[in-house]
C-alpha cells in the first residue's frame, strides 16, 4: 500500500507521515517511510536531478511549467525505482512525504500564476505527465491549511521570512490543490487549522480507513509539533 501526504510547507506533512508510520509500526505493519525528496540523495542520479531542480527559486523553481514538471517527474521516477517499488514488492506499506499531487500542484500553480482562471487547461496534461513517474498513491492526503497560516509556520520553522513573491506563489499552490481535490476523488482532504498534531493524526487515520484497511490508533500523546 502506498500512502502520500500532500500540502504546503508548514501544513504538517512530515509530522503526520511520521505519526502514521509510528502508528502502523506499533500495529505490526511493515512500514517504509520516505521523507521529502529534498532530503534523499543516496544515489548519483537522484542527487543530480535534485541539484537541477533546486537551481531555481525554492518554490516556483524555473518558472517554466514544462521544465519543472519534467524534472519533478524524473525525480519521482527515480524514487519509485530506488525506494517505492522495492518496498512495495516485499509487502511494505510505503508512506511518501510528497507524491504525485505535489508535482501537479506546483506546476498548476505556475499555470495559475500566468493564466488566472484557467486551471482545467493544464490538469489533464499534468496528470498524463506525472503518471509517467510511477504508481499513484492508494490514498493521497491533502493536509489543508490556509496559505498564510502555512507560510507563517514554515517561516518560523526555518528561521527566515518568505519573500512576497514566494507568498504569492504558495497561495497559487494552495489554490491548485483545491482544483485538484475538486477534480480527483482520490485526493482526501483533511483540514488541520486549529487542531493538535494528535487530532490531525486521528482525522488522517479516519480518512484513510474509509478507503483502505488500517488498524485503529490506540490513545497516545505526542510532543511533535
């Protein structure tokens, strides 16, 4: 089973993917947790692709929807070959911090930035291209948090403010996720504003359980923020 967490920086993807991995491990489910692509550089090809991808702005990348989509797709293709497929083949549940919907949302944000009000023009193309990167998640969870709140959290975590241009682009990413969720019933939305990490975790487990079998979580407390 492949589970992906999606959302803006600061929405809690890493916290929630780790909480779910810990929960499944306690329930004797074999888990392979994959952190964000930017932290995985174990092989030469992956490192080279990440260097190319990161050579532009941290969020809008190169500002070209074709370039960015193809590079993001190539990175995930490498991740599938080196991590996801081998883990799935031995029966592990893979938890992916950012998946196919990240590729689609950031590229769609570029389209929205340049052609406001025309998201449908690019969604079909983005899905066709991103599909080349490997299997979609059995369940993809969008941790929905208002863009300004997510940006504030991410800036506090990283210890530096985001630029006005980055603020504007991430608002487009938030809107892009909304368009994708409206058009794709496989993208599960979990609202996280005002919830503690444990409350979000419970909502995530409930949402996933509606689509795939998953053990119910035992009561516990978490200090993760």
